[in-house]
């Protein structure tokens, strides 16, 4: 019984192990969203105003607006998150550098006050 439970736990750990996404996933997703937005924009450019009088012709332009708008919004969010993540990394490095400088300064002041070499 315990061997089966151990085997089950091992299988469960292997099945639920985190998987790292491919390195180029963000770039591929960005390119896909850009192409969807461009296709939707081309569809909207090809509208004929005379054909818009008939409500049956509204489906394709409406779908282009929804799909293009969604892809554009997703692209904006994706780029904002990437920029935020890059700034966060830079912010962490800057904070670490500032902490190291502060510690060096405090150590220098400590040595100067105690007249240590």
C-alpha cells in the first residue's frame, strides 16, 4: 500500500511540475497579435459605405472591430507588462546598488568616527 502511495505521489509531482515557457513565446505572441490587428484594419479599410445600408453586411466589419480591438488591447497590455518587468528588474538592481553604496558609506563613517584604518 505504501509503495503504491509513493508511486502515486511521484507521478503526481511529475505531472504537476512547473513548465517554463519557450524563450520566444512573448515575441511570437506579439507578432501574432500585430498581424491580427493589421488584418482587422485591412478588413475595415475595405468597407464600402453603400453596402453598410443593409444590416446583413454589418457582421464582417463588426467582427473586425471586435477582433482588432481585442488584439490591439492585448498587445498594449503585453508590451506594458514587459516594460514594467524590465523596469522592475532595473529597479531591483538599482536598489541593490544603492544599498551596497549605503553600507560602504556607513562603514566608512564608522571607521572614521572610531579612527580605524
